[in-house]
């Protein structure tokens, strides 16, 4: 497990195993690739980030990840892999756990409504080169993304495209 403080000063613990925490994940965070580009979305308040959100009643983690990617980007997933989970001890909202997935996108459908986001955004190259840009969400700037990308690379998932 890896522990650190996020940009808001909250304690975060990251694990690359399932059921690492006493709480079950109630949120998903999906790192997406489409045609060798990163598929992100723009949240109107937080900024540019990977898709994700809360699990709805009766959904599995995987179903929530697929739904959130489609709702926020129009992306249809061809392959999805569970990566890990992280626990945030948030001073304002309480403690919660998010599941992390890596998804390969087969197609992006244009939609009339992307729910709480401005729709799909494709980014070339090393995503870490952009993380200090002001328009990127704080969710992209802590160790969760960087360590997850290392894990995805070690699983040789990025080389399959």
C-alpha cells in the first residue's frame, strides 16, 4: 500500500488489490485510451480529468465504470481491467473508497448530453506532461494517477493497442 496526502491535505491510501479496505468502493475512476490517445472529460468545476463517479444502486463496479465512461464521454469500452482501489479520508465529505479501472475504448458516440461534463477530450502523448496545467483537475495531480499508470504499464496493458 502507498499512503500520501492529496492536494487538499486529505490522507490517501492506494492499493493494487481488491477489497484492500474495510469499506467497499462506492466510486469508480477510469483511466481510458482511445486510438492511442488518452480519453478524458472536462468537469465544469474541477477541470480536465478521467471519467468516473458514484456507483448506482444494484450496479457492480465494472458496470458503473462502463456507464460513467459512456455518460461522460460517449466512449464504448472494448476492454476493461480492474487496477486497484484507493481510500480517501476527506475532512469535508468523510472517508470513501474508489475503484480504479483501465479501459480501452472501441468507439466514441456523439451525444446531446454528457451529464455533468463537457464531453470527450482526447490528449496525445504522456498524460503526466499535462498534470501541472491549471485546467487539469486536482484529481489528476496526486499519486493515484501516477502510480496507477505505473501499474498499468507493468501489466503491459498499454502495449496491447
